[in-house]
């Protein structure tokens, strides 16, 4: 049985831990899937590489209000798909090859599970032990139990971006960020999309006003069925038919199940250890403290398998904490999960940080809210923004002296959110954030400035 100084399970953010600082450490890396994890291979990066051309295609379709005569004439899907994955696959292979050629690193390309607190079955027929173990095993797609689903072919976000050709019509089950982004991508490229959502709105986890605005925008771009559940799935010709619980039926050439993700904590054999877990939104996660330590000394955890947020920038921050703490056990860093921004890259973009209005109400936090419409600033005029479609919403203390949350929907929302995040993290008051710096005129950033100033009224 081979002994290591460090074993890392998973090569998403966990793969970034081992660098030249670990020279002299004997390291094992266990990966049963593609190097780079969800973000590189089936998540953040390929979806955004598809979202950008989808944005361009949709803008070409919708330029008449600007006095332009542009049109969208179709997509060379294989060329677009290959542009994305030729690059991603090369990065994945390069990362794998790099690790395998390192002298003090052994790569086990199989599914690793715990046999006890510090012993792993690598899935290759070899068992190993390690003084330090990092659990960075990520998450997998959530496939709900829908009668008939096991009798029809269907896709998830793991597979749908590599389609050999685009379908004419696609049924999307789900109402969260994965469904919202992929519905935008495929509808913008010319696929007839129908989206099935059991709740009354899309993006239900976001601020209610933003969720309502997004839902209205989505229904103008593709077919959205709200308040219904897929009761049964059946083959229909060469495609699928989905029976809804209101008695209606939707049909498509392809079915995309986009209902979220499940942490992989339940697949690691943790029942053979003293590593504690807790319940997450869709399954158990590994319990960690602020230093990313588990309940077993020498075992650490990070990313989707150990937090409720499922965001790559959070996993990267946790990986930096783990890396430092492995190297400096007498000077432990902590990871903060306060004021974590998130973005949905759909049409329109949605960006958020901090408390929603409803969260403030539920927590009994005294607050006030203001909204600022894109249409009220000069750059919004340039974009010919209609009122009520794109906005900034701020949640603050009753005196307007401290921001509690910020929620944006509209073009460039992901960029416009960042000065608000910086202000909140730095402890700046809305007044100081608005008046303590110049805001370029007439940039779209003025919508943020004006929203901040409203808190002083």
C-alpha cells in the first residue's frame, strides 16, 4: 500500500492546490472524470462560450428598434460547437498530461472512495494512505424521478452542448440558472424551445422583482409553461412527449433535463469514516469549519461537495485557503462566504449579491428598497431601453447608510454588480460609494450611481 503526504480527490478547483510550493511532497490525485471539473468541461466556461454568440444572434434579430436592418441567418452549429470544445478539450488533456509527468505526483484515473479516515480505494485496484486528504469531488447533474424518463433518450448540461446537430424543437425541464442559460442559447440559435417550470416564476431563488422581470422577458423569447410539473415522459415519433400535470402535453425532438446539481458527498464512502456531513439543498455535503477542515484531522474539503453555493469563484477561494493551510498549519486562513456574487448569463443577464428583499423580511431585518431603471440614464436611451425591463434594485438599512443586497437584471449586469460588491466588502456607505468617485458619463454605470443616490432621498 503506497503512502502519500497528500491525496486530492477531484481535479476542479482541487487541482489548483498542488504547485511548486509542494516540492518534496509525495502527492496522489484521484479523478474518475475529465480534468478541470464541472466548470471547465460542462459548466461555466463552455456555457459562456455559447452564450456570447447567442447574445450576438439575438441582437441581430432585435435591432429594428434602433433603426437597423439586421437579421440572423442561422448557425453553423458544428463549427460553433467545435470552436468551444476544441479549446476546452485541449486544456483538459494538457492538465491531465502535465500532472502525469510530474515526478512526485501519481494520478489515479478512477473513482476513489474512503475505506477509513486516511485510507482510499483508488478504484484502480490499488489502495493508498495519506497524511492529508483534500475532498474536492464536486457535484453531478440532478436527474429527477419522472415516470417514463428511463424509457426515453434525454440530455443534461453534461451532454447537450456537444450535440451533433441542433434539434428543431427542444423541451427544457427546469427553472433555475442552468435551464435559463441553455434556453437562451438554443432559442437564440433558432431552436424552438419550450420550458417547463413547476413554480410560478423562473429563477425563483433570486429577488422576486428580478425573478418576475426575467420571467416576463423569457416568455417573450421562448415558450414558458409555469406552475406545471412533468407528470410523465414518453416517446413520440423520433422525439419525446411530456405530459404535464395540468392535462396538457408538450413535444420536442430533444428533451433537456436541467433541474440542478447534486453534491458528490454521498459517493465517497464517508460512512466508513468519522467525516461528518450535513444536509444541503439537494443532498448531503461534507461539513467543514471556516478553515475548510472536516471533522477528521488532516482531511479537508472544498467546492460543491462542501458548500451550499455551487459557484466556481467560491470553490477557488476555498482552494486557496486549503493550499495555504496545508503549507502553514500554524497560521490558518479562513474562507468567508459573505457577500458572494452570482450571475445568470441568460437573456437578460441577472446578477446578485447579499440579501434579497424577501430574505430581509424573513430574517426580520429592518430595511428599505429602491429601484433604478436602465431607461432613466443616457446610455439606456442609447440602447432604447423600455421601462420596467432592466433595472437595479438595492436593499439597504432604513437610513440608507449601508447596503444589504444588490440585484440587477439587464445588459452588463455582471459588470455593473462589481462596484457594489467592492463597496459592500469595503464597508463604504451608499453615499460615499456614489459621491466618493467619478462615474463616467454617459456610461451604463450611471444606473448604479443613480440607484445609490436614491437611498439618500
